[in-house]
């Protein structure tokens, strides 16, 4: 992953489409491409079986949030630190980590759903 200057995102946030998100994942987190493909296949299968687009919509929302975070190295590093604390900390640390992870995810989803200028 290349570094950004002055805390700027590595790439612009892509449109919430499978193709654009796949390209973004390839740029900011290429190791995640197998998971992206596997989860896309699962969502497509669930959508076909249930004649429902909700699984694909959830997939796109999840991966748009992933890209939003991963394209910002400082935010991705902060999330990894809190995930590590949640996995290895005592009960107090786990509660704090869960709250911070929730804060990051809430802010991410808010940024993705707010109207862009």
C-alpha cells in the first residue's frame, strides 16, 4: 500500500458498485481480494436463492465501508489497534475497544451516507 501525503486518503472513495469496489480493494488492500470475491459469490447466491437484492446491498455497504477505512492509513491503523485490544484485552479493555470500533464504523457509515458536494 502506498502512503498518502498530509493525511490524505490514498485514493478517492469509489462509487458503491461491485466493479469500482473491487478495483479499490485491489489498490488499497490487495490481500483482501480473495475475501471480497468469496463474499461476493455468497451474496450473489443468497440473492438468487431468495429473489432478494438485500444480500448484495449488504455486501456493497460492507465493502464500501472497508474501502473507506483502508484508503486512510491512519484510520485503518487505529481500527487495527482497537481490534487487537478487543481480542487480547481484559473485560474493561474489550468494552472500550468495542465502543471505539463502533465509533469508527458509525462515523464511516455516516460519511458514506451523507450527501456529497
